[in-house]
C-alpha cells in the first residue's frame, strides 16, 4: 500500500485509534480494558464504552509497541492516534485508572485522556513523527507538539491554530463524504445531508483567525467512513465529484473560488473519472432561471 501510494505521490497517514474505538484490539487483548473480562468484536458501528485502561501499564506499553512498529513502517511525518469518541465511564470507576489519576495529579478523566495522548506523543516524537488526533485531544489539555484534525465543526481547529498548533480541517458540516447528497433516492448512508455545493462552499481558514496564525491551517480532509458502503462503486459514488470540491477548497484561495465556474469544469473531471472507470455520482440537471 505504501509503495502503491508513493508511486502516485500520495503519503498515507496511518491512524491507530486510541484510547476509544478499539474493541477489535480489546477482543484480542481483553486484559487491556478496565474490566478485563472477555469481549466480542462489535458487529455494528457506533461508540463503544469498553476502551483501553490507561491505569494498566501493560496496556500503555502495548500501545507504545504498536505505535512504534507502525511508525517504522510508514515514511510520512504525521501519525494519527484517533483520540475521538472515547467514553470515560469505565475510567471513573476503575481502581487502576483512579490510581493513575492520583499518581499523576490528574483532576479528571479528560486529563487522563490527555495524559495518554501526551505519552503517545513522547513516543512518536522520539521516532521522529508528529502526532495528529481528532479535536477531542484538546480536552484536558493539548499535547505540546500535537496537530489537530477538526471534525466536530471548525471550533477545535480555530482554538488549536490560535494556540499555535497545526490543524487539518475536516468538519462534518462540509467534509463528511459518508453523508447523503440528496434528500431521497440514494443508497443507504449514515445520515446527514452534504450536497456538492455545500462541500465547495467550505472555507478552511476561519474568518476570525489572526493573519499570523493562518499558516497553521495545513489543509482539508474529506472523511469517507465505510460502515454503510458495501462495495467500491458506492464508494466512488460518495467520493466523486465531492472529492473534486474538497480538493479545490484545499488549494484555491477564497477569492479565486467560483461555484458556476467549478460546475462548468466538472464535465472535464467527469470525462477523466469516466476514462478511469470511476463510478461517480452524476449530479441532477439544474433548471435554468428565467
Ligand atoms: C469521527 O468522525 N469520529 C472522527
Ligand atoms: Zn482502567
């Protein structure tokens, strides 16, 4: 995969999700959860309450080993550790987690999550990598050199950039390519509504961000999670042409963007996508105004 991407001038950023969204790993290593009892792999999507136990030193060492081995594989500068959607319920009742919080002088479970992220950042920095994580890593204090992927809106990205951290903008409002593109007649999807024009309208640099901080907005990312995507033709349908709009918001200045012009240029994109066998979504005809 790495070589295939490199030949196409693409750098893959690996994401090893922690400390939540990790039930597959915990099914194999149940001793690394707070309860430690056997767990089945989930067969549905969603947020899982069973998460890694930061009070368990072996669990933290396991994560450091996995990150270390994965960091050695991937040549890119960034390493994504997830950090999103981690329920803290088990940490608040787990004796090992409570002891960790007391030993480390942490006030609450948010600070415990921050402690985990900082620890993983030290490991990654020692391997010459930069840590990036979802905007939840701001909660409980952002790790010193961390970059943030802003997905729950752009506020987290704004805060991080204001504090001098690098940011990739990927808000659900404009960048979630797993959302519906029409009000009906579409294949099953997770929900939401994100038509092409909304994607195109995204401006990654927040208006109120001071000029000297705008350089911290590294770019944009379209997220195409695949719980509801059974085959590659449907993936193409979700990815294109919205992916073309994401790209243009990433590399065009605000003043140079123009929706009508973009729409006119789409036919060239379509010819190119068609030639490559990409099963893009054909936008419905627009009725001209009188
Ligand atoms: C996310 O969509 N949970 C980053
Ligand atoms: Zn625990």
